[in-house]
């Protein structure tokens, strides 16, 4: 997605490299259907406490859903960035020089350290504090100290940041999805758009985001927070 003025076509991300495969037995599917009784209005408490259920949710919900990242008003100048999460993945959202909004996994392609430790700001590049690899605003690996030490086959173009493949916005709200084949954002929002419109279009002059970001840390399962907004008065 782009922030006006009009941007040029985005260069394709670097192709995946390497020969790693993950064994099938690391991904088992848990049947949780008996833990919810919609007719009786009951849920097993384990849906809030069982780690296996939580891990499955990270893979089967958060890894393939549209997740809110930020608002377009947070990105005025190229290099403006904001750090957030998709599930447990730390994510950098930034505006590149073509005024395109990009989202990257905040994890260095060398040993996995974070390449940015600030919540938000403006930068020319993201530099890992471990061994100094530096990435440009398109996620490309731009500079490697002592590059000769990584061998003659080392090619910086193979080691850019992992990019969130699907980033789209709705009325200024930016969402990301790890699934490159996900249905379009507006289709996924469905009837929820009515509620968003009621909030965003309240003023004929539109909605502008000002100030910083307020955060709360809830030391509990993610569904506990969601449930507070959706529960009945009983
Ligand atoms: S972990 Fe980032 S440069 Fe080594």
C-alpha cells in the first residue's frame, strides 16, 4: 500500500533462500471443538490457560488473519517508523522513500536480534546492535561490517528483512497479514466495516490521529481482553 503522492511500482522482495525444512511432526492439529458449547453457553477454562491451545491459535489465527498495525497519520516523512506486534512477532512498520508503507519482522537475518529497539521515530536505516548489519527502508541488507568474513558466496541481496507480504489499509487503518493469499482486507472486514465507518466517518471533515500511542500490558491470555468487549451482562 502507498501513502500519497503516487508511488512507483514496488520492487519484488528477495526470493527465499536456503534448504531448511521443518519436520511435519512439529505441526499437529488440536481438536478444540469440545471445549466450547455454544448451545449451552459454556467454555472450558482451558481455552484461556492451555499453552497448546494458545500455540495453535498463534499459527492458525494470527498467522493468517488481517491484524491491525498502525494508522497512516503516523507516517508523514520517509523513514517514519512504528513498532508493533502481529501475534508474538515484533513488527516494524515504516514509510520508504517512495512513500510506500512496508512492514517487516523486527529480527535481524544474521542471528535474530532486533534491528530496532525504539517504539517509534524517524530513521534512514535500521541497524542491528549485535554485529552491525544495517537494513534500508525497503528491508534490503545495505551494509555488513567485515563482510569478507562471511565467505565468498555471501550476497547481501539474499539477507534482507522478512517482509509482511500483505499490507492493506481501510480508511487510514493499516493492517498486515502473513498469508500472501489472504482474501482482500475489505472482504475480510465484512460487516465490521459498518462499525468502523460509524466511528471513522463521524465527522464530515474526516478523522486524524494526533499525539502518541497509549499501551496497556495485560498479563493474561489474549482472549481475556477480547472477551471483555464481547461478553453478555450475565
Ligand atoms: S544478529 Fe544482527 S548483526 Fe548479528
